[in-house]
């Protein structure tokens, strides 16, 4: 800024003087917008842009006028005045690889700049970066919308008084056909800071208690953020693309909430979590990104927590690794037997090398009681997930040697169902499951058991 002040004292041309004055004012705005959550990232970005601008101004003494003007124009683009030359990132001056859309079509440079900036952004956990970028993919059409291209508003953010100091108001007609006032941002860094301020200061209380759970974050904010009832599913369906753009991969775990169940009418439901803490079963694709054991441990703990609302008593049982599958099943079900349950649910999700394989199925013995329980569970989970029902009615009766036989036959006098509500290998199934959430899936299981008990009472 001192370099700008010195240059302004040197009797320069009117155009250059106007540009430098705008740059001086712009830097004050940017500095005033750095808050605690983005201090490290924004400070680094501003420092890089300012250093480049300072070098450009210093070159006025040694470079040809045309060379100096080109350098100044490029440096001004780094702080949001004018535009940096195509193929350059905001404030870095280095070439970047321009992202492409799903069909290989180059996307706008502003979108490339956003990805570059957000890839190294440290203001929020990775899960929330994936979630927010998925929103921006949807809202801006990967940076192709006029609102994104002209106003750097990738999130469809409408202007509110709380955005003073973070954005300027601009009249715009959105995709909903409503002509209203939206936010205008002058740089990528300002948009990112403005988006998170929009969330922090808006009607989204509790979002910061979700940690890095991007799926829960989208479900939490969706009702107030967007009017589209399909919004959650649309955004979750873009999680893998966002992960790829940000270079984020891997699965995570969640230990569950350790809650306990309350009142019961005497119906006891033993919930066995499929697989074990060492051999965790199948992996699930985005947006779930959890191993089978980790996912279902959360579901099981939610069932235990909410069982009292269904007049059920739930106990959760874990299979312990022993080096022998047969021994693992035997040991787990011996523990279950001592609890004397009314029925048993073993929780899984399906997987297949063919990512197109999908749908819901419940596996059981051929006994009428087991098949009725399985059928009720198909009904309650399908009503929630609305996925394909396999085997016509969703019930797969097992025979000796079939996958799952050892579990469902371990205690043959107690109705046992091995639950496979969706395919973790199928993106559509995972979006459906993630949209409703693990807690809702657990409640669907509880409703299925409750329906089964009511049917038994009527038949009696």
C-alpha cells in the first residue's frame, strides 16, 4: 500500500491513477473482511496478491510502458479489479489446469479459480468443504451461471442486511424466475468468506455442532437454504464430483452416541452389527463413505436410543474378530441368546462389483414368522428409501450354504432377519440412504418390528 501511495505522487497518467486508487481502496476492503475462521488462508492470499502488485508497481521504473501496464493489469486481477489473464489463478500468477465438466467441456476460468482457492482452504473441515462445493456445483452450474461469471456468487446467495461488509447488492433474476437482490462479490476469497458468514449469521443454528459431517450439514441447512424439496438428494449426488475436484478421498468412522433405550412393552429386539471392528465389511461410495460396520454401528446406537418411542427394548451386540467366521457368529449369537430376545436384526448393506446392482432385500429362514418379520421390514424401509425392491417382494429365503445362513440359523427358534437395505456400491442407493440419514433408517427398522408385533397380535 505504501508502494501505491508513492506511485500516486509521481504525476502518472489518469488511467493508471484511477486503477491504483481503486486498488488501494480494494485492499482496505479485503483486509477489513478477514475474520477468525479464514485468517490463515485469506492472509496468505492477500499477501501473495499484494506482493505481486508491489512488484508490478516497482517495475514501472525499469520496464517499457506496455510491459508495465500488462504486469499491472495482471496484478490488479489478483485483488478483484478487472480480470487476470485467462488460465491464471487469483493472485498467484502461476498457470493452472482448467477443470472440465462431466463431458470434458472446459468450464469458466472463474470456476477454475474457485477450485484452486478452495482446494487449500482451511477454514472448515474437509466434509464441509465437500458439502459446500457440491452446493456451488448445483447452484452455479459449475461456474457457468451469469451470477457466478459476473458477480462471483457461486452459491445463489440473496442479499441480506447481515451481508454488509461481505458483499454488495445487485439486482438479478434467479433460476426460480424471481427478480430480487443477490450478493455480488469482487474476488474468490470474498465469496468464500461471504458464504460462510451467510451460514454463520443465518437461520442455520447448530450447523457448527455437526463437525465434519457434510451429509448432516446439507440436511440441516436445506430447508432454509433452498425451496426445492429435492435439494438434499441433488446436492448429495454431487459429493463425489466435489471430492474429486478437491482431491479428498477416504472413508471415516463415527463411534455412535452410546445412548440407552427406555420404556418397553416386553418386546426385545437384539440388534447385531454385521462384521467387526477389524474386518469391517463392504465400503460405501459417496456421499456415505463409511465402511459397513461403521455405518451400521451408528444405526444400531440410534435404534437403542429411540426404541422406547416404539415400546420396544433394544440391545446392541457386536461380533468380535476371532480368526474364524463360524466361531465369530457362534460367540455373538450365544451372547444374544442369554438376553432372550423376541427377534433379531443383523445390520448390513449390500455391495457388488457391478455398480449398477441396487435395491433392498431382507434375508431370513423359510419359517412363516421369520418371513413375516422380513416382509414388514421391507415395507418400512422401502417406504423410507424408495429404492428398488429385489426378488419381487424383497424377501430372500436362505438355504444351508447361502451367504448369511449361519447368522439367520444360529438361533432358529427366534425370528432373525439379515437386513440389506441398499447397495453401498451403487451411487443412487447411497444418495437415497444419505438423504434420509442413518437415524431415519434405524427408525424404519423399529417401525418394521412394531408392525410385525401388531400383525402377530391381530392374528392371535
